[in-house]
C-alpha cells in the first residue's frame, strides 16, 4: 500500500526523457453487466514497472489484479498487462451516488501515467413501450406516421420495424423512412402498405415487440366518365335513351366509400315517324246480280292505311255495273208460288235446326267437354274456384270440372277442341297448347303430399350441385312435373316457384326442387353500400331446359324508389361467383330474366333455374329498409331474473319463421304483434332502451341507459338474428305483472315503441303465440296448381294474343290488371297473354279474386263484340 501511495505522488524526474514515461497500448473501455455476469477490465502499458486499477477513487486490492509481463519486440522495453473483474454487487454498492468507473495507473522510472476512465453499468430493458403504434385506416396516397417510443434501457434500445413479420428497410424503399425518434413514416400510402406493423426494440439484454398495428389503405370509389347516349329506343315516336357510368375510377377497395349518385341516366327522345301514304286493297268479288240488274264490288284503303300525315287513297271505294246486256224485266210470281216457296224454306230451316240440336246433345253426352265457352257471359261464369264441383254428375260443366289429383296419377280424357262460333261472339280459336292433346288419353305424374323426402334427397345427393344445397328438407319443396306445369311452395316463407303450362317440353318429366338458404351457408360478397334485400333461394336442378319462363316469388325488405336505390338481381354461376343478371328499372340486357318488384315481394321471370338473391345499393341517405321488430320473453319465470329479447330482423317472412322456430326451442313466447321500422342509410346505429317500469316492483340490471346495434351489422342484411336482451329483476317472487315500454329508434331518426303488459306467471303455451301456418301443399302439379281453369286459360290466350282493333287484346288486359308498365317485356314473348296470366297466378294464388279477372276479360270481350255489331250494321 505504501508503494501504491508513493506512486500516486511520483512525478517525472526533472529532465527525464518523455519516451521513458509509460504509455498505454490498451486502455479499459466502458462495459455493461448483463444480468449477474461479471465483466473484465484490462490495460497494458510500456515501459511499466507497476500497473494498478483505481475504481471510484479507491485502489483495487493487489490480490484482485491478474498481471502478465512481456517484452516489446520492437523496442525491447518491458510490457505489463493487468486485468480485474467487476461484479454486479460492486456496482450496486454505490447505486444512486454516481456511476461506477475504473482507471489504470502505470509507473516507470520516469513517472506515472493514467488511463481513460471506463464506466461499468448494469444493462437492462424494460418490458413496456412508452408509446406503441396504433391501427389506422387511411386513404390511398395519404401520409402515415406510426410512432414508437421504446422501453427504457441501458444501453438505449435500437429500434427496427416489421411489416407482416418482414424487416422494413428504408434503404430499399424510398417511400419509407424512420425518424430519430423511431417513428415509421410512409410518405404516400399504397395498397401494398396494407399490413400489420410491429415496432421491435432490442439491446444486449433483451428484445421487445410492441403490439401490432393494422394499417388499412382504402380506396374511395370514383365514377368513370359517362358513356355516349344510346340510340333512341324506338324508330318511330316517343322513346328513351340512356347513358351509364361505373364506380371503377377507381373501384372502391378495403372498405372505401362507394360512389355517390346515379350510375344510369335516362332521357326522353322522339323520332319522327315517316309519313305513309294509303293504298287500296284488292277489289272484292262481284256481288250477286241484284233486282235492279246491277252488282257491286268494294275495296278498302288499308294496304297500307295512311299514317303519320300520309295521303289518303284517291278514287272510289265502291264500283257498280250492269250485270245483263238485256233489259232487266222479271215477271212477278203468283201468290201460290210465293206461299209454296216460303213453306219449303221453313221446313228446311226446321230440319237443319233439329239436326244441329241432335248433334250438339250427342256430342255433349259423349265427350262432356264441348260446352259453349266462347260467349263472354259464359266465359265469365267459367271462372270458378278449384274447390267447386259440378252440381250434376250426369251433365258436368266444362267450366267447373276439375281433375282428381288425390292419387299419384290421373287421366285426362275427352275432346278439348272447342267449336267455332259466329263473328258476333268473342273469337277464341284453339291455342297451340291444346292441339297436341286432341281427344286422346294422357297420364299426369305428380308428387303427392306424402312423397318421401328421404328418397328425393337420396337421388339429389348423387348430383354435383348437391354440395351447395342445405341438408334436410325443412326449407325445401320438391315435386315431379311435366308439360302441364305446377308450383312449389315453402310454407310460411312467401317463397314459391310457378312452372307454367308448356314450360317443360312435352314428353319430358323433371324432378324440381326449391330451397331456402341461411345467410351463413352461402357467401354473398357485398361491396360499398350494398345490402341483401331478399332471402337467398335456389331452384333447380341447374341446366333444366324451359321453353317458357318460370316465376320465382320471394319477399324483400326494401322501400324502393328510383331515385334512392339501385337494385340488382344476382345469380350464382356454376363456378360459384355471383353475377348481376338484371338491374331493376333499367332496360333488360337479356330476355332470360325479368323482375316485377312490388311492395312486399318480387316476382322473377327466369328461363334458367339457379340460385338467386336481390341486392340493393343505396344512392342517397334517404334509402331505407324495413325492419321487423319482434319481442320475446320466457314463458315461465322460476327465478327473480327475467329477460326480454328484442329482435331486429329484415322484414321478410322467412326470417321471422326461423326466429319463431329458434324461440320455440328456447321456450320463449311472443309479446304482442311485430312492428315495422324504416331503417335509413344514414350510418347511424340502432338504439334500444326500456322505460316506465315500476321501480317498486322491478329494476333493470343494465348499467347503460340504452343498448346499440351497429349500423353495418343491420345494413348488410347478412346477420339474420340480431337482437338485444334486457335483463330485469323483480324484487319479489310474488310479482307476476310486468308493465313497461321499450323504445327502438335509429339515432337522429324516428322510432317505434312497444308497450309491454303481461302476466309472467301464466303458463302460456308457445303455440298460442305463433303466427298461423300457411295452409297448402308444398308441391301442386297440373290444373290443381292454378286458379284459372285450363281450357278457359287457353281461350283467353288464343283470343287476346293477336292484335285487336280498339285495343281489345292483351294490352288492355295488362292495363286492367295494373301491369301496363311491363308491356315491353310481355311483347318480347311469344304469348304476351300467357305471361300476364302466369304473373296473375303467381301473385294471387291461392286467395286471388277470380271474379275480377273474369270481369276484366268479359269487358274486353264485349268491346270486341261491339266491333262485329258495327260491321254487320
């Protein structure tokens, strides 16, 4: 110790050479103690006779030094190297005073030299970040700053960034850089920048990861430029033309807003009609020679008739001339000859009448189907409900007879050819649907109500498309059909499929199914403001050849208006993708599909069976959907706690049916009648609250004053059973009466209230609260599936399909049935009248007013008959 103390005060001798002073070849450096591992400090000097460490102003004990002697080969001077170890305990002894440091002191004959100070620190890295990046949604090309303040540590932590677990290297991407404060900056967000970002801090002790921040780069939709105006839809007169644009400039991505405004514009146009001059028809044959020895012939200005300001025909309409070259003299017959001729004529007329009456009676008794159905009054009486039977078995009426469909097969026998009527009656010639039947005998196959569903499903399971159909037969109807057609219905859902007569080719027999899908079974992608408006329905099998459109009926929940909605019919292709096959309100681009949208239901005309759904896209915030609000509560309450469930459903029958079945399993009962709420596309949530509950008897266990259902959960339509539960507690088991009011409203919108007042102790059976089931058979085949008798239908079709004067044709029928807005679609089909009657059947089965339809047809018949009366006059 004395030597060490003298070394501290030794000074270089006066005039000593500085080269003989010790100089350090190795000096101690700053080190970090990791966990409990001791660290080593070293120094080396030449020439040196002694070297010692001094730590925090105190000499280190000589025994703690490890000394090594050597000789510098270049100079031959002695070299001394010393090492010591510093432990964590030594450093922690001075914790809080100052930093722990050590320094070397070397001696030579010329004096002493001190090394630099080396600081010894305990290394650590805290677990929690001082600031972590957070998830964000940003528009494309927008700048992004993700902050990151790493945990406290010694030595200070280094920071790196990971994008989807891959290192972000600013040297490789000019769009990215890291600030000195460790924040990650994206100069302009790109779609490729959509990822999970993680901040990683590390030092010699540990490596820490921040919570991942999801960055979503979205693209708001933009309209493309308008297309050119289309040509006028008519070549003569008033029509329309349109132009369109698409939301593809750019297409909305990652939840970006859809374009606002209309994608189709229409405008009226008028095309000048060319003037057509009239031209004479051919002269008629000369009439018989008259009493004045003249005969005549006529012609009409009808080939063509003058139109659009064209000139009328010039010349006479009637031509007369003498029919004999001699003088026209006739001797007056005697009175006896006149009497003889009159008597002979009378006898001949009576014989002819008796013969006709005999033939008619014989035909009626033999065939039983040749009644006179041509007169409009008889036609009116012919519309009878299916259930009406003829009054007399020996003289059945053509207009009321119905085939028996109670067995698996039935036969249809008799003459189906009506006799020809005179021109004064409504002409109803044979239709093409009747001609193949004639007087032959045909067998009609159909599914009886007792058909085995397991057999049908077993046969269906062998087909490739069966994988996408729901298992079981609860929401399925099926049947076997031929050219006579029929209908399938799924009870209590409002879903049906009408197969009109002759839609299936003659000689073909098809097994057809109709199914209702649950939303969770089928993935229907929706973009932007799109929303599901109807159930997802399949009819098939796909690939069935139909010669006439079938009509698929299903409910919807849209409050439709042309300025607020763009509604599309979607169909799933064989590859599984959903395609737009029809835009309602626009001119159809194909004749395979057409849709009649009504207040509660839509009717889809389709010549190709498949999977369909109705999807809407709101064009303004005034667009609204109908919600059905339904309240359920337990039928019995054994405990003090009581729950009221408020369902917010799309207003379609199928969803209500499923909720009722679900609540039946839960033991719930329906409270009051369901209410309708108009839910607008205003981005506001739906709120529910309970009020006016007697506080002395009941209390609510909810902490908040109201509950909310997010807007997008409701608007998408893909979550069918959204509901909120109000948990109440009665203060005494003797409390059996509950009176309260539940409010349901959209934020900044109108609402509905339910007044709840019932006895919870009463044992109410669930069936007493159910909506009554529909009465009917899921499958009806042949004439029993239609309200209009088969022969009457054919008479109407053959009479009204040809263009009639004064509009006495199918156009008038469409107008009387309020279907005149669909004239262009009806006109595109081979039989417009058949399309009208098929739609009437789909809309009004089984409770349609057949008398109103009969009155409309009879009125058209009178209008047509008046023309014949004028012609005879």
